[in-house]
C-alpha cells in the first residue's frame, strides 16, 4: 500500500495524481436518496460492499438506515467485521473448506449468512459451522439470470428443507439477483427481465409455503432495477451498490421517460493531471489502465466540453480536443468518470473525500483485492 495521495485540508488542485476522488456531498446525497426510496417502499436496504470495498462508506450507509452489507467474497466480509459491521450477507456461493471456516469464525462476532444452490455444499458448510460452534444464515439462490442458482419452485424448496434440517445452518430466505438485467439499455427491457425474476420468486415462495417454511429474506436488485424489485411486493431486501458513486455504464441506461438514468449523481472520479500537449488537438494525462477499468469503455471527462478520451495505455490517457475544449496547460487537473466503478475502485488504496474543494477525509479501501 502506498502513502495517501493527499492530506486533510489540502486543496483539490494539490492532490497528487492519479487519485480516486469522492465528492462527499454527492456521495451523501446518493446514500440518503436510496435509503429514503427503500424506506418509502417498505423494504430493507443492504448495500453491496463489492462496489466500495470500504468500511467507512459501509458505516455511512448503515447510519442512513441500511440493515447491514452484502459482500461477494469472504475477504470482504472479514474487512467489514474487523471494522465493526455486524450484519453481513455473502450474496454468493462459498466453496472450499478454508473459506467456509474463515466465514464461520466471523459468525462469532457478527450475524453472517451465505447462499447455496447445491445440497452437498450445504452439508459441508453445516458441518464446519457446527465444528466452530456457530450457526450460519443460509439463503437458497434461485436461477433468475443465467448465472448461479438452483431451479425455482420445488427444487429450491427441497434444498431449503434440507438446509432447515442441517445443524449449523439456519434457513433465512431466497437470493434472486438478476445481474444481467442491470445494464439493459431501456427501462422496458429491464422491467421485463425483472418480471421474469419475480415469477421465479413467486413460484418458489409458493413451494416453500407448501412445505411449511417461512422466508425472512427475499434479496436481490441492483442500481439498474431496484425500483422494480422494491415495488414488487415480493422482494424485501435491496442489494444495490453502484448507486453510491455511479459510472458511465449506468449513466448510459434509460430512465422511465426515455432520458438518461439520472436518479443518482456522479460522485466518484479519477483525478488526473495533463502531462503532455503533443499537438493543439491532443492532450495526455497521467492516468491509464492502472487507474481505471476499461471493459465498459473509456472514462468521460467531467464538467468540461470538447474533450474525449480516445486511447488508453498503462500510464497514459490520450485525449482528443475540439474547438469547444478549454485551454489545457500542462499541470491542469481533470476529473474522469470511470466506465465501471467496482473494478476501478479495486485499483486504488484510498478514497480522497472532497468537500468544498478541499480534502476532508482519507478513506482506506480496506477490502481492495479481497478476491478469496
């Protein structure tokens, strides 16, 4: 881990680059808005740590009303529990005795749950939890988007029955996250996709009722579809993540009125410095592939017209300038909006929290690289 690129009180213009910048006002508005939307819909909010990987932001979300956090990896859960988060759901399958034992040991300090779509894995997890003297919450993940998950209905209910009878496990509900739906370009496409997930949930809830099992959690939803799950009368926990920051990929999808999805603000930026002006219509900044993810396309330049990122290498971002572009002297700082916030954040050790043009907070990205 390198030293932070800034100090408390420093002007934004003096922050060393590349740096991961968070506009704290925009972040807090996003957190508050989602918490309010969930409260008005009568559903619980369990934001996803896989986006921010940062206990300081998790605690902000919990203070605003979230019941806990989701994670995808045991290492993310460990980072949260060490920082005092006491309700964590691994919204994913966990395979391997070493991982399961690490997770079970966390249950001595916090409420821990994970997902299953296989009966044999439930047996292994129950045995390890019993050996560690704890009980793990267990959600049955149903297949709703061609990723993980057991078939909905009777197969899911049979797995839930097995879990309910397995020492060391407590049947806690259903996981029904449709990841592929989140970035479908139109509001209508996303609505139709989530209607399919809702049908699978409805079928499974009926099957659970037939075998006499109560279902505390029906979890899922993401930033692109949360309004559908929240209004379904079926889901009662939202596992949203990117809403806190937003990125260009989410900014491209359409809202209900056909316009750009603008429910939340961009609060996350990679701060970069112009390091070269090799031609009147071109500038090069000091942030490239080691500073932001590119699988969703190049970053956008925030707040300045006539500048487009046209090429990226390890340490450089190549920018095309039109006649609308402002003068960009060497040393000018630019804010870049990443295409995909999650993997971009995973490239940095710290968030530099900015308010009023000055550094207010340095937040370690504690779960960076927690891939196991």
